[in-house]
């Protein structure tokens, strides 16, 4: 997966998140995170086939592929930067305002992309140097999904770090949520935000 900063390909948030709720999520260590609002609905920062809560202080931004350019070359660059397997980045939720280095990225695909499990396996296969994949099914908000945990070895640092992703199927096509992180420590610190998103995931 390309982890380059998207810079101009991002469209800044237009206003604050929707009103925060008291929803909390915890990870295996019992660490809790408060919701900073819901994204995904029509009129929200990122309009998606699903809605979910983002962690307090995390900042969501819609990804605008056309910002790279409307020319064939620009579209080719945008596709290389934003596409992973059968899905394309449409939204990034940045953890930096909350004190971590990493993103919860949202990808969407066409309705004919396949079932959630097929899409997720193709998504992971599109990354390089992936190992120890563990898949499992889950249900949330009436949606059937598949989740994966895996290790990705950095070609630059020659070390492995944890990553996690999930995929759900909707009438508008598959949606993939991916949580990476600068390293495994950052990833684990951000897990409560990922768990919050998964637990509050609903069809839009």
C-alpha cells in the first residue's frame, strides 16, 4: 500500500464533525476512547456507503482524486496513489491531532467487486511483504464483514509492523477500513479508535 502523504489530494473538512456522543470503545488492554462524532452520512465530511464514529480529536478529510489532475497522466498518478487492489481511498481520518502518527483510511469499490472476503484478500494481496494474516468474520449494525490482522515488513526499515483492516459489503459496493501506523507501538495505541469505528459501523 502506498503510504505517501496525499497532500493536495485531500479536501479539507468543511466544518466540525457531527456532534460528539458518549460512545466509547476499548481495546484488549482496556484503553477507552470517546467518540468525536459520526462520518459517512450525506452532508458529513466524508459521504460513504456506511457511517461510523471516529475517535475524539481525530480529523477526517475526504480524498479528492481530481485534485491530482484531470489529464490522463494525472488520473494515472491518482490511481497509483489511491488505489489498492479492487478499492480506492475516499477518506482519511488523521490521528495526529490526538497525538499519534497514523491514519484510519476508508476505501470503496464498485458493486461488482465481489464479496467482502474476496475484496479484503485482494486488498491485502496488493500490499508487499505481508505475512501472518489472520482472517475472521464479524457482524455489526446489520452488516456482515471480514477482518484481518497481519504483519507488513518495511522495505526501508527492514522491520515488521502490525496492521489491521476490515471489509463489509453494501448495496453501493464494498467498503474497507484500514488502520496502519508508523510502527507497531503507534498501531496498538490507535486500536481503540479502530474498534470504535468497527463497533459503530452501520449502513448509510
